[in-house]
C-alpha cells in the first residue's frame, strides 16, 4: 500500500486518515502543531503555507490530501497561500492532490447541486474557493499535476466541533429542552454530510485515479430542514420535542458588527433562506459509497452529549 500525506488534523483530516489506515495505507499527517505519532499515523509539524516544507514532507507520497480549515473569517487571507503551497508541493513531488471542497463555489443554487453545477458564487468566500479549484484544474489540464476535489454540504457527526456545525452547537440546547435558534428559515430543505462519509469519499478519491481531474459531491441522505434535523436529534436523545425558531436576518447582521463569524454567515444568506440540496448519486455510482442511514447518523451524533 502507498503513502498518503494528509494536511490538517481537524475533523476532516482525522476522518480521512482513519479511512486510509483502515484500507492499509501508510499515513502521515501534517499540521502546524504536529502531534504524537502512533503505529498507524505519523505526525509532523509543518506550516501548510510553506511549499518547501510541504514538498519535503510529501516526498514519495501517492497523494497529498488538503484537509485544512482556516478560521471562518480568514478564508480570503489564508486560503490562497495554503492552496498554492499544496498545489506546488503536489506538482514537485508527483503526488495526486486531493482537496476537501464545499458548495460555496456554486452560489445560490437553482436546484439540487451536482459536480456539474456552475461555479456561480458572488460572495467573497465562494469566489475564493472557486479560484482554488480553477487553479488546481488548470494545472491538471496542463499536465503538471493530478487533482480531484470532494464537495460536501454542512457537516454533522459526533466529532464535528460546535464552532463548525449548525447541528452540533444545538445539542446541549436540545438536551436541556430549551428553544433552538437557527440561522435562516428553519423549514427550507438542506443537505447534511456525515463526517465519516466525507472521510470515506476522500480516501476513495485519493486511491482511485479514474476519478481525478474533476470534482465529486459527497452523498447525503435525503435533504432535511433544520427543524426536522433538530426534531430527529431531540428524539434520538430522548429529549422533549424540539422547539425551533429562525434568527431574523437583521439580528444576525447586528450581531455581526461584533462577531466576525456571524458577519461571514450573513454574507452567505442564500444557503439558509432557500433549499440548499445536493445530488451525490453520481458519486455513489462511481465509488459505491452509500450515505450512512439517517437514524444511524442521529444516534452517533447525539452520542457526543450522552457520554
């Protein structure tokens, strides 16, 4: 089995590293702080924006997996240098570059999003991520490197931090029987990506050359509104039925004056005031990876607060 280098040890990096180890590959995880190596995973301290350090650490790798996650309000500043450094390192080492992408690149959707949906983002964050992908694709088409990207909707699962999930941050509220306040319209449909499924797709893309040169959408179970999701999670933990209300956008914007994260959320209002749904059937057909059943997702997710 080959060597796979994962940049980032957050939830996504950990999920894909676990899948690669499970498949019998050697795994090296790079992060700013490093970590304690184990028999399964080697950890090294490397700056994701340092192309030379990345190149040295990725020497001999079959794939370089971009699983970094800059602070939400620093995408425009931090993403370009890190993405460029990883593209450079993959080019110099010959490793395939596998990127964790998202749906911001598509802007306001006109229907279910697929890998073929146009890059129509008008907000700063979406344009930044679209540029990361188009730079990767241009290098691939020029024959300098091999690339692939996985795009997923909002993460759900027990290992997703409160600061990174519209679902996880509500678990304590649901357990206490308090009202949950959500961003946007609580009743529009939304797709949710179970983090272990994200790891499975990234690991499969890293080891399946036939998938390279294009993006793929991580499959999700049927779309559910925020109200439905929180109702299901409350039921899974045996709590009282969820009471769910949407924060008015003027309130979100007002809070954003002091909170950089809320200010960024206000700029992507289109993701929360209309249906925001994916169609990952093409990925299921190509990789044979079915999304985890929703009841299992709920049980695993609420397990984070029931321990």
